[in-house]
């Protein structure tokens, strides 16, 4: 099957998962079930029909408003759906015609949800990380028995080292910051996020992801301080930068290591 067809299928599935991501990012921070009740308008509570749930298209046809109460529906909804679609297509293009695309698309789904939720609430739901961790474990075990079917998975021992390499640096930094400044350096959600990512990246690429996350987060923090958007010592959600670092390391990490260590 041509690669562009695989990418197209992945993009379509990504739109569907993007619709589900909208449910997750709205309900999980509120402690609500992502299964019950069925999708409904957050303003009037009216249950949405199938025609109201077509990713992106429904929002465009309804001009960004609820069909029933006419309340405005934020542009965030179609943007998340499009973002998930693009991420799935990128993962499919990265893996080619290989089943590793499935767990990596699930990783992209988790990272997208974490980015939105942490950016808005500075919390990372455990349920998302448990789901991502379960996918990573299943992928690693499956690759052990079927290495040619899941060629992008890291070896099981590398995955275990990746979990430790993802969690321990943040724990150490957090304790050092707490000792000297009497405040937390990182939330424990960030620690669990990077431990989960270690299953997918292995220990080497985890360090690459840290590099990209700290550089991008540092630049953003400096920008906020420079333009007086935030005060020194204030907190910013670091999860989105970690998620971006994870994806960057996954797609470009090996090339980056080869460039740094020729």
C-alpha cells in the first residue's frame, strides 16, 4: 500500500481520536467519566446527535455554535481534532507500513491530551499516564516476541532504563529546588509522564527529550519574564514542553545524537 494512503487512513483515524480527545480534556480535569454520559453540549446539556459529532465538519457546518441552544463552541475543539489528525499522520509516516504506528499513535493521543490539560490546569491526570504506560508495556513485550512486526520498539532492558532515566532526573531536580528554595521544582505528574515516555524512547532518547524540553521551556520562560507576562519564581506548566520534547526526540533524536556525536 502506498505510504500516502497509509498516512491518509491515519489522519482520518486521528480526527476520530481527536474528537475523543476533546471529551478527555474537558472531563478528566473535572473528575468525570469519559464514557458516561454520552457526548452533550456543556451549555444546555442536550445530548448530541451523530450529525453533531463529525470531526471538524460539524463545527464548520454549525458555524461554531450548538445546534440546540446556539451557544458558541470554542475553536479549540476543531483545532484539537486537526492536531490529532496531523500527529497520527506523522506517526504513520515515521513508522511506514509497520504496526508500531498503532502504539505510537496512542502515545501521540496521550501527549496531546496532556499538553492541553496541563496547559490549562497545571495537572496531568493519572488515567492518561496509566493508559500510555500500558500501551508502552504491551508494545515492548510484543516487540520482544515479534521484533519484525514492531521494528520501532526499544529493547525491554532499554525501556526499563528509559523509565528510570525519565523519572529520576526530575525527582532529583525537584528535591534540590525544594531544599534551597522551599518550593517544588516539578509536579509529580511530570515525573510520571517522563517515566511513561521512557517505555517508548529508551534511556538515550529520554535525555534528548529533556534537552529539547528544557531549551524550549527556558526560552518561553525568558520570554514571559522579558515582556512582563509572568513574575520571576512563578510557575508555568512544563508538561507541554516535555510532550514536545518527547515527540521531537522520537522523530529526530537519533539524527540529533549522530550530529552531536559523529
